[in-house]
């Protein structure tokens, strides 16, 4: 779908040149060292990208005092679950997971249904008010979300929604970027396909569910992963709107714990809090990491299929 | 833009379709945008208009609001802290975006090369920071870059270099924050750029190498011009993100030391925590003007040869 209008110089493409597709031929004499250099560069960079996360995952199993005194060392005989045990005792992380799961399912469903549906209307219909509405979407994309927090909070208070699931789910349920991205993707679906379905007697909504959705499935998968990630990682709005212990999402639990690291918690020293924090951080990032690695093909292909044209 | 063919023309001479659509074509788009519009108006447009009105008042969160006209905007435009926060964001932009574009393009070009091994491993590795929760990442950063106990200074000790106050000196706090942002988001930019690269027809490179163009030459004369729109998209996306950056400095440095990491996004939050809601609102709209101006500038700059 991401066809470019690259100037095709001469001749036709044979099957053989298609194989060479992704690799521009290189001059042979310098070929070998260059390949080794590229490989080494990528490997070092990848390790640098993985190192902080790996360090946190491993350090969470070290005794708290050792994390501080010897951040780089690893004494295999001293590994312990103490940080985890203390963290589970001190913070409501189970409740946090539960709340995050509820928000994830409801908010995610709303986003993944409403955003493509609205984007379909923006991309494939002409109707009065369309450009104004889409222009407004683009403006909200540029407005720092922080600034909406005060009016939103007042709105939640007026509705009596502070510390409720509604407050966590509805604001931002269909975000501007999702609309923007999906409109781009659906605009690439050929009109002939939709008209053919129409001729066959397919209704307007049927065209969306039976033609548009299946065609944009790769991009939709990309949107799904991105949406799950954004909801799972969101913390500024949840901290403001639903910070009670009963409603705290995983990220709220984590950021509350993080505030203790400044040392204002009675009876807790820096090392203990650091240990608990690394345990909590590990346990928070592992589910998302697993989901991401399991679905990364869909996510990456989704972006590759649905991004801007070169 | 897709022009829709009128239903009569589509049906042609075949008469009415088999099933009578329950949703007339003229009404359908309104029904489709309705769920989105309901949420959007209630929780985005309404607060946005509220904020716009707020920016012309001196409201402090309770009591009556007095209309002050453009006073809040005038105050900000003459305020050193406001300009300082914009300058901080501009410096962070300089530390982040050019590095990210060059590094992102380099990695994307390498990953687009079929000869490179373990390509899917690299794609995952570069995206791991992107999917990791920011709160967790920020805490890892705080611990790893701690002046006394951190792993980074531990590494410096090993090679005999003196400790650096990564997050505690105003000289190093900005680069450390920039590094966090680069580490967190570069993987996403790589994937976006990769999507641009994959749409380039291989025969273009083939023709170029037959003509004897070196790889560097090919990168400059073929790759860069052809992914210009993707590059533009990335730059605009990251400009928005850098100037709105809030959560990273909020969690890692809280704007310090000596306001060296008070970004534009964090500065407007400071008005809010002080209860100065009118000024905060005005600040955010000034920020929108800045970001919009920069975006248009980049779009123009990168579109020149279209």
C-alpha cells in the first residue's frame, strides 16, 4: 500500500532484481570490512539500548545494599527475592495490575473501534463540517495534553467521576493521533474496492467491517500495540484523576513508590526503596515486554504498512 | 482526496441493489464519526475552549474570574522564566533531533540491508526502551546516573575517570535528559524511517551502482531525497514531543538543578501547581504557536523540491 512514485529509470524489474530489493549492491573491494563494521556498530548500539533494562531486571534480585555499594557487580550466591517480598508487602501492586487491566480492556476496545470508524468517514466521505472537525483534531494534536488536565479535572468533579473507572477510561479514549494515522491508512484503500462492494449491495457499515477493516489489518495491529502501550504506560492523568489506593493503576503505584526515593518515607532508607523500586519497575515492564515481543511482527509490520509514504 | 462516485452511476443500469442499505450514504459519515465526536467534544474540545477562555482571566482555581484581556500573554512575553523554558527546550531539541535523525537513518539503512544478520533481534532491541513504561525507565535512569552510587559513574571509576554529577549539575543535567529521550524514542524513529526506505524501488539503486555511484553517494542522492517526507514526518513528530516534553523532566529532575531542565512543557505545569491557572493556559497557547510555527518551517524546508 505504500507505493511511492519513485522515478523508475530504465527497463523492467525482473524476479532476480526483486531479490536484491533491500540491498543496494556494494563495491566489492571494501565490502567485507564495511559489513563487519556495520554489524559491530549495530551490536554495540543494541547492547547499549538493552543495558539499562537488563541492569534493572538483574539488580532487582540483588540484596538492596549491594545495588548501592556495587551497582555493576553480580554475586550469584547472594541473589534474593527480598526486594520483591518487601515491595509486595508495601505497595498494592496486585490492585494496580487489576485496575490497569480493566482500563486496558475497556479503553482499548473503544479506541480500536471508534478511531478507525471515524477515520473511515474522514477518509472516504465528503460531508459538511468534515474539514472543520479534522482541523480541530490536528489542533489538539499540537496542544500539550498537560494543559487540559485542570479543565478535565473540574469536569470530573462536576460529574462526580473522580476516582472512578469512567475518569480513567473516557478522556483520551479516542486520541487525535489514532484518528490522524488511521485516516492516512484508510485513504490508501482503493475506492474501486468500496464501490464494488456497494454494487454488490453491501451497506455502508458493512463496507467498513467487511472491506476496510480486513484490508487495513496490519496497520490496525500496529495501532493495537501502540494503544495498549499508551494506556498501560499512561500515568500523568491517572495520578491526577484517580490516585486513591482502590483506583490506582500500576503506573500510579509505581510513581507513588518512586516519590519515596527522595527519602521522605518514615523508616525507609535509600537502599531499601531503590530495591523495592527496581522490583516494581521490573514487574511492571515484563508483561508489556512479553506482549511486545510476542506481537512485535504485527506492530512493526503495522507501522511499515501504515506510515507515511516515502 | 477521494471523490465518491454517485450511487446512481455505480449501480449503472442494474437498477436497485439487492439489499436496501439501512444506512443511507448521506447519513453514514455522521453516524460513523458520532462516537468519536461525543468523546472528543466532551473530553478534548470542551476543555480546550475552557482553557482558551481561562487564558484571558486571572482565575486561580476558585472564586470569581476577572477578565484581564491579553495581560497573561503580555506577562509571559516579558518574563525571563518563560523564555528560559523555551530556550531549555530549544537546546534539548538541538541535542536530540539532529542526532536522532542521523542515527535513526543510519540504523534504518543498515537494517534495510539483507546482508545484515539478526535483523529482527535488532528491531526488537531498539524498540525495548520505547515500550518500557516511562515511570520505570525514569527510575532506572535516576539510579543508574546517581552521582555516588550509580552504575555509570561506577564504569567511569573502572577506567579511572572522575565521577560526574549527571543529574545534579546544570552542565550535565540537560545532556543526561536528552540521552534518556534519545534512548527511549530512537527505536520508534528507526521503524518509521524503515517504512520509508522499504517503499524505495530497488531498481533505483541498481541503476545508480551501474552508473558507478558509491554507497555514500547513493545515500545522499537517492535515499535521503526519496525518504524526505518520512524524515519530515519524524522531525515534526519529535519537535512536538520535545517541546511538549513533561513527564521525563518531571520524574527525573523536577526541572533542576537551577531550572536547567525546566522544559517548556514542565514550565506551564509549574504555573498550574502554583494555582496560576490563567497564566498556565496562556503559556500553553503560546507553546502551540511556537510548535505550529516550527512544524510549518520544517514542512516548508523539506518540501522545497516537491
